[in-house]
């Protein structure tokens, strides 16, 4: 994506919205502000004045970097609106454009989410250690229950219409199955020549559970920082991506969330780091127990998807080092997570669990 100036983006986006809504009196109440940059997109917040009521609420624009992948915004628009129509707490997509003539890249515009993160290391690290400790000890049970509840809600949704709409988009839905995900992971390892991680991928391929009779939609990054809560109600789930969702076994989400809490190493003071890691193991156990109390899923499957998460993280970290893409590490830095220590933890957890010898050379920090 070619870089355009902030002034150009403001003017061209406003022109697009005026034409799309047939209202030349629309103006910005707040012009677009970049608040997050990932590997594949930039996310902006803005708001309008002079528009109808449904467009006067705060809005979010996802501006994609990969113009060679125009299907991505339409894929994610179909996904989000399918969930919205079933009453699942996600933002409603208002506009989607794969044509790069407007902003030099594809984009979509949706409602902004409300509420606070279920768990935010950034806010936690600003508290005194004793106050942070009290929150962690008292709050982990509530967070685990909320995470189990929203996971079960998601996994019970109907996906037939979603699959039909994706097929009409001519997207190969089979890539969203476990076999499809393993195929893509193996291709990434081969392409980057990550021979030290290849035994891990081969273990995943040979030990994969069969596809379930009834598939569920899984998020793939269902972590507390991607879940918003307002009062006592889950208000929004964010960070949906065609790179991480799965149409398959619900254990995928449970295992990936469980592994993240076991392996992610927070980039905070040593005292708080030790506390969070200890509580993370407790959270993982409570999440699994809360989920299994209401939904049948085997511990063996959960453990398998923990291993998939470990290899996926290691491959992503290695790819970012090879390509010198610092955006991947920046995402972790913004979340106050130590990418290198977390990757080392994931590699060790995989080896201890499977007895398969893998390794990954990480740069000196």
C-alpha cells in the first residue's frame, strides 16, 4: 500500500462518505485518528456530524495494507455481519470497499465497540503491586467465567449461511478447516525453510483429531483483551481475521486461549510478571473447567490445540525475524507481552508435552 498523507486520507474518506450517503453536508466531528497498526492493516477511529442517526455514532475504519488480497475486507464484512444478525456482540459493518481507487487500499467501516477489556495488562501495570495482586486473585474467576460464556455462545451459532456467503465470494472454505489450517502452516514452514520447526508441524498433522460432525465458528484469538464488557454484560468481541478463524472443533478456541495464558510472558516488572504467570495457569484451568461443565469437549483435544497455538506462535515469530517485519513484535509490545520470552516458553511447552524436539534461534535482546 502506498503511503498517503493524513490530510489526503481525511479528504478522500470524507468525499467517499458524502457520495455513499448522498449527503454533501456531512463533515467530521472527529477526523480519523490512527490508534492501532498491525501486520495487515491500520485501524482508525472517527466520527461524523450532519449524518443520519445510525452514522452519527463513533466509527472505526480498517485500512488494509495488502491490495493484492482484495477478498479480505469482504470476507471479514460477511463474517462480522453474519454474527451481528444472530445477536452476537460484534460491530456492524457499514461499508466495505475492495477497490483501491478511494484510499489506495481496500477498507471497511464499522461501528466502534463499547466497553472495557476483560483484562488489560497496561492498566494493571499502573497499579501498585498489592492492588494489582488483589485484582488478579479476585478477578481471575470472573474473567474465566466470562470467557467460557462468550466462547460457548459463539460456538452455538449457526454457520450454514456464513459458509454459503463465503462460497459466493469464491473463497475456498476448506482452508478454514483444521486440515486447511495445517496445510497453510506447513506451507509457511517450507517457504521460510524453518527446518527446526518442521517436526512440530508434522506431529500436528499426524495427531490431528477428526473433523467434528457439526462444525462451529471459532475466533482463534479469543483472549480477554479482545473481549469488551460494559457493566455486567459482554458488549463486544473484536479482532476477527480470516487468518485465525476456524470452522471446526470448539476445542480450537479453548486450547488456544488456554495456551496463551500458560505461555505468554508479560513485559512488566518481575514481581508483577511472576504473579501474572502464576495466575495465568490458574486461569487456564478454570477456563477449561468452566467450559467443560456446559459443553462436552475432551481434554485431549484441548491439549492438541494448545500445541497448535505453540507452533503457530513460533512460526509467526520466525517469519517476522526472517522478513524483518517489526510490526509483529510491535503488536506484542503494545499489549505489554515479551514476544521472545513467550516464544521460548511455547517451544518448551510443546517439547515437554509431545516429546518432539523442535528449536528456534531467537536474536539476542
